[in-house]
C-alpha cells in the first residue's frame, strides 16, 4: 500500500538529486530512505528511479508517477490547513488582555514566534494599568486570554508562567552602585525615585518593596509608561524599580538586584477551558516567557 511518507521520500530524492542529500533533508538514515523507496516501487510494480553513480534519474514509470505524487502531497497539506482553520489554529483572531509591563517584557518573544508559526491569526491586544483592572476586564469577557500577575481565587483555567524578578536601575556612577550586585533598598530611603503614576500596578510593587525595607519612597517623577522608567533612571532622576525583562539591551546605567529579592508571579488565564487556538498560544507563551 502506497503511503504519503513514501511519496514524500520519492519527491525529495528527485528534488535533491541524490539519496544522501534527501536523507539529510528528511532527517532519516539513508538505508531507511532507500527501504521506503524500494517498498514504493514494489507497491506500484516497477522501478521509479535509476540509481546512477553520483545522482538519480526518473524512469518512465517514475516520470508518470511524479506529478501525481506531488499532487497527493499538496492535497494532504491543504487538508491539514483546512483542519487547522476549522479548529482556529491557522486563521482568525486571538484577543489578549494584559498589563503594560508584560506587553513590554514577557509577550514580545512569544508574539514573534507566534507570528512566524501562525501568520493567518491576528492578535488584538488590550492593555491595562493594574492587575485588578485586568482581572475585571477578563471577567467581563474582553479577551480570550489574560496574561499578568497571578489572580487569586480565579474560577477559570490558569497556567502559571513563572516568577518575574525586579531590578533597581541607577544612573552610571551612582554612589550606591559600588555596594555590589545585591542592594538593600533601605540604602535608598533618602532618595527621590522614578515612581509610577497612581493606578499603575508597578506603583504598588514599588510601594510594597520599600515598605518592607522600612520607608516610603518619595517621587522625583511619576510615569505611566514602563518603558520610560529605565530612561529616566539613567538620566539621573532617581532609582527605578522595574521588571528585569524590560531593561533595554543597551541600558546606560547601573543594574542592581534588591536584597531581599522583589518578585511577582505571572500567569495566563481564561474564563473557562481554553479553545485550541488559545491553548496553543499559552503553550508557546510558557516556552518563550523566560521566567524563573
């Protein structure tokens, strides 16, 4: 019985011009490839390829069969596309709700990989200032999937992505930078900080971390945009506490790690059991998130 795999092997041998290169292309051993081609020849009742010292050549029977082999493979590919479209994996729209910092740090690697593997699926992004706003929007049905701080007592499905670590950013040559890679936030108690706008979830993170260190941070400036905090810190406006994954690759300043660490758990969650499209994105996100 002729199989699609045998047809694929035949077409690849013809396209590559040799069994050796075809085996490399197909990631199989050359004996396994030769065995499948011989099995195909037995199934159709005659030789399809003429083995030459440095190449292969189609026999008349092979030339007659080749276009049908290509058509069968193309039909199989179209059948797979149709099935993926029916399940929502190859076309459509996926709506994602998140918070500002996750848009900047965690999501881009996953979205880049998703775009390559699912070019027909469009992403609609909803961004929120705070985890509470995100949860409320998800409950109200705004998006297919929420990605952000882990929600407490969530009724739907939730997938833990890992723990996001925060760093303290200082301008180059800052007097506190010589204390080593770990930094007690208490040594910055007298400083004015690059703070976040009221209602931004990172403002809560900063306030709670400083409270644990025994002080309330004074604000030199407040920003709504997570991406602005590293720029403002390097410009000397004050230290900034940011998720480590949002630090620009060419940050012109000092990076120190709070001691004790400041961390935040992140999760992807849905209202019910995720559909195949959403579940596929969650799996990719878990792979690309790069969280501890």
